[in-house]
C-alpha cells in the first residue's frame, strides 16, 4: 500500500455481482458526480445495478446519479472510443485530465475490463464488478497507485 494515503476498501464476493471498491479522499470537492467506464461495460452494468435496486438491498449513494448522468465527449479520440465519461453536471473541456487515458491503459486488463471510476462527494471510488476471482490485496495496491496519479492530474 502507498504510504500516507488514507483509503478504505470493501470486497464483497457474496453480492450479485461480486464487487471490490476502493475509496480515497478527494481534497478538491467535485460538485456532482463523474463516472468513467469501459465503453462495452456501460450497458450491461447499468442493467444489473438497476435490477438490484428492486431487491431491497442497500444501494450505493451514487447509483441514481449514475443512471441519470449524461455522457460527455472529452475531445480525446482514443479515450472517447474506448471509455464512457458521464457526469451529473456538464464538465468543462479542461476539467478532464488527458493524462488519465495513459493511466487507465497502464492498468492490468483484469482490472480495467470491469472498472467503474466514480468521483463525487469528496471521494474517488474505484469499483470492480465481477470480482469473485481477484486478489484483493494486489488489486488494492494497483488501484491505490492509480488513484494517487489520477487525483494528482485532475485539475478540479
């Protein structure tokens, strides 16, 4: 784990779908919610989470905003082709760090394929669904490193 980094993690292999979530404080308060996911993941996952809303289980506080978030183009062709950036409020072009593209690409395929990046309410959350076969210690270390870099490059 990274020295000096305050974080919390939750690994729940009994949920459907099983998930791992790492949360790190974000000193720059982001007004609203911002979400990043792989393009092919977006539709499948929103349907699973929407279905879970009706099971009377506690839902993440960000879920309603994710379901109503608007997709935004970044103007970075490589990013817009592979990922979906959505937000509960319009983002200015300079609010999205272009270096995040290379940081996401540096993550192992096993992590990035089911990763949802969530920024809002003073935290950066990195959620991996379909996490029944992950090593939580290894994933936490990898995601903590990514989170430090991502927060350092985010302007607002």
